[in-house]
């Protein structure tokens, strides 16, 4: 369960960062950098609680790392 939640948290972070970059009309190179940064931010945000949460909430926590990082 820890591995699943960690992976889903990083996926949520990558998707969240990609969507923010896409809607702000950044270039394709910037979107790649944002996605990699989002994966790292998703991993950081999920690390403390990955053993106690459900998989759906891991995605939500990962998605929540994007606006937190950007300060939105």
C-alpha cells in the first residue's frame, strides 16, 4: 500500500503541475520541467502519510501540491 500511495501521489503532483503550466500557456519545454518538478513535489507531499491513507486520497494530496507550490 505504501508503494501504491507513493506512486499515486507523484502522479497527482505531475498532473497538477502540467495542468497549471498548460493553462498558463507555457512552452512544451517548460511543461516538461513543470511535470518533473510536480512529480518531486507530489512525492514530498505524500511521504509523511502514505502508510495511513487510501489510494484515492493520495492522488488528491498530490494534486494539492501543485497550487501549494505555486502559491495559488
